[in-house]
C-alpha cells in the first residue's frame, strides 16, 4: 500500500524561510541605498516650495516675509511693524541634507524680493543651487 504524503518536511520549510529572509534582506539593502537620493530631492522641493510660499504669504498678508536659512532647514519670519522685530511664523527641518545660503531673502507685498540669495542644498549624492531673482522667481540648477 502506498502512503500519500501530506504537508512539507522540516527541511523544505527551513529552506523556504531562508530564501524568503535572503530576499527581504536584499530588498532592504537596495532601499537603504536610495534613501539619500530621496532626501536630496525632498530637500530641494521643500526649499523651493518654502520660498514660493513665503512670496505668496507676503502678497496675501501685505507684510514682508523673511526666509532665514539654518544648516538643517529654514525659518519663516514675518515683520511685526508695531514691535519693529521679525517674529517666527514657521520652521522647517530638512533631514539628510545640508542647507547653506549667502543671504536671508525678504519677500515684499508686491511679490518682489530684496536681499537676493543663492541657496545650496547638498548631501553625499550631489549639490543643487537655488537662486531667487529680484522679481521673486525661484530657479533650481544642479551644481555637481
């Protein structure tokens, strides 16, 4: 009489789990290599969007908005006419990238900007330069 086999042997189960673990490890390693690329793209997008938002905020509110850059991100500041000081309106942190700027641009209610700035956003995968024209236009270019 022939016996029908049901289920899997212990060797087959261990082999299947080992292969599944190997595939998961390989996928995780590949994903880890992509993280700096996405952090750089996110940092560029965040700075560009932040500058445009500051310009529109100045136009809509009718008061100047300054964007001050720090190593790990940037800070929006609005000018308090009564107190004659800049007050923090919003901060943004940019993990995985370094931000450097030669100036802190001030957006005016007319949409123009004073204190023109050149901002670099960089990490191990490259450097991008973001420039602001006097009209408030924001441009991005890859440096390296």
